[in-house]
C-alpha cells in the first residue's frame, strides 16, 4: 500500500505534505500581495469566458459582413466572366 501511495504522490507522504505546505504558503503570500482571493479568481475566469463568448459572436458577425461585402463584387464578376467565356 505504501509503495502505491508513494508512487502516486511522487515522493513519500510526509515530504509531499511539506512541499504542499511550502507551496501553499508562497502562493498565499503572492495572492495577498496582489489582494486576490479565490472567489476573485473564479470571477476572473467567468468574466473571461463571457468576454470570449461575446467577442466570438462579434467576430462571426464581422466575418459575415466581410463575406457579404465581398460577395457583392465577386459573385457578379464570376457570373459575367462565365457568360463572356460561353460566347467565345
């Protein structure tokens, strides 16, 4: 059992707990310095996903507008070229 646990943790349970304790302390100090809290991180992730969702649809709208604008020129030109090539 101990070998399986050690293999899963990557080190002995005591050393792993100590590493997690030190890492948690360092991250806690950094988060306190920037005045971040775990709920703020969740809100940042949520806001990022909402902005991505809204911007994505805005980009699709711009893409559709560019497509329609280009089609106004390309499709009639294509039709004219095809008509003129049939006569020749």
